[in-house]
C-alpha cells in the first residue's frame, strides 16, 4: 500500500494562508472609516403618523351587539 506524500503540505498550507491574508487585507483596506466618530444628535419625534393624531378604539367581538 503506497504511503501518502506529505512533503508539499507545508508549502501548500503556508501559501494558502498567505493568499487569504492578502485577500482579507485588500478587502479591509477598501473600507472607509471616519477619523473621529461622533454620535448623531437625538432629535424629538418630529414626524407624526396618521394614527398618532386619531384616537382609535379596539372593539372586542364579545362586546358587539348580536346580529340577527
């Protein structure tokens, strides 16, 4: 039974890791980061939704009169 030749494994694995590192570094270097991150100012709730200006009542089916 022939033995498995593992003499090239180190070269293959190390070149794969180097290639992944280069690809990852190129991906990360394309990202733009702001130099001084600032928080957004919290404003009051300016917009009003149509349902906020109206009073809605939820009717329970048990409280409705019976239809005949």
